[in-house]
């Protein structure tokens, strides 16, 4: 059995076959085989990517789209480093899971702040409409 822990998860999915001339042949291959274990690791790569897409802030989302890099919290102090998502391995999974927990909390905080801001705008609009209605009433337009 191969040691897959250091192989990027993305490599377990279909890859373009490259010929001797370093050009793609047009065929797709599964370089690590097509068993259930390989399928699981390929699915894991897609799940990790989907989770990041949902949880990243707008700025980090743009950076991910442009550079293909996502935050990964590493070390004892969980320092935020940006790494290419296509090179994350099974060994990186604990750090990725820690990162997703932190990103989820940050996402909840952002959502709460956005909801509070939206509610404040609605209240301000209601106050403005109430004021306008009172003014029209004073002028007899109501």
C-alpha cells in the first residue's frame, strides 16, 4: 500500500495526461488508481474546497479566486498562512479543520454584524418615513 499522506488531495481526482512533449494528450487519467480510497480522497478535496468557498470573507474569497490560496492556521499560536489549495494533503487535514472552525466563527460574526447594520438601516428608513408622514400631516397633505 502506498503512503498517500503527503500527496496533494487534488491529485486523486482526474488529471490531464501529459505526453513526452510536455503537452496534454486530451485524455484524463487517475494517477493513483480508481479505487474507493482514491475516490474518497478526491471527494475530500472537493469538500474542503467547497467549505472554504462558503466560509471565506469577501476579501479572502477574491484572493482565493485570483491566487488559488486559502488560509491555513498553523503552529501553536495558529498563525494564519496562505497556501495553494491544490497542494493541501491528508497530513494538512488537522490544520485545515482547525482553520474551518475559525472561519466558521468569523463568518457567524460577519453575518451578525451585517444583520445588525441592515436592521439599523431599516430603522433609520422607518424613522425617515415617519418624519415625512408627520410633515405631510402638518401641511394637510395626508
